[in-house]
C-alpha cells in the first residue's frame, strides 16, 4: 500500500503554484485516542501533513480549505499581507515533515484564520499545536496552546454564528480543555450543557465518560 502522494496547489493569495506531499487516507491507522480525542497513530502521522503553506507568501490553511478560501475586502487583504510578511521574516520553513515544521505551519494557519475571522479553525490550529507538543513531551508548551485553543473556542461559542451540527464538538472541547487545565467546575458545566442538549451525539457519548471520570476523581 502506498503511503504518500503529491498534490499540486495554487495559492489563493499570491497565485503561486507548488506541489506538496500528502498522505493517503488508507495509510492512516489510529491505535487509540487521548482524553481530548487526539489520535495516537500507528505509523504515519497525518498531523504533520495537514496544513498547506505556500512557500512564496506563507499563506497557510488546512488542505481541505486551501484553494477554496476567499479573501474578501481590501482591508482584509492588506492586513493578511502585512502579517504574513512579518511572519516570513521571523519563521524559516524547511521542506520537511517534522513536528517542529508542522507547528510553524499550524501557527501560520492560525494567523490566516484569525484575519479571516474563522475562530473555530484558529482554535483547531492551536489545539493541534498542543497535540504536537504532547507528542514531543513538552507539557508547558502543550498547556500554553490548550489555553489558547480554549479561549478561541469560548469566543467562537459566544460571538459567532455556526451550524447546529457543530455545537456538540464545540461544547465537548469547552469541557475537555477546561478539564485538562484542572478547571473542574467549568468542565462539568460544559459537559452538562452538552449532555442536556445533544445526548445522542458521539461527542456527548465521550463527554459523558469524561464527566463521570471528573466526578470520580
């Protein structure tokens, strides 16, 4: 079975064309999941390949989004250009798939999604940085990005409109990230809300287990 393939992308920001190594879906095998549903992979780690970054301008986004993102308005375009140019001075990317390089790319996607006011995807970018730091055995950096992800999920829940189908996931992460940070009362409050409103969702099933663990400990 083949593990990797190359896909050609056209940057929606600067129109630069480039190729990127991707992972075949069938090559990904999950052994287990952590408390926050972080997958533990058997062999290839798709987290290292998920963000696509234009090597020319550093525009970055998840592979499913990259070519479909629309940058609307001159002010948005100007702000994005300024931030990416600033990031390019500070961040030197290598053409390799390592934890360190993946963290840089997720940080860049966090910048892009923030400018585009897509807080849920900023939160997911930060959460996956936390997961990569966990794999590297760097708990303080992991905690820092869990805190950032939690803040973005909170703001997304409070201020953004979203599909109702997204709500179980949002409520679950509001619960489990508080739990990981030792905020038991906050975690319980979000789990109760999840179970009260979405008891049949898969996130509610896992949330119920986490809530029970919280009450036993």
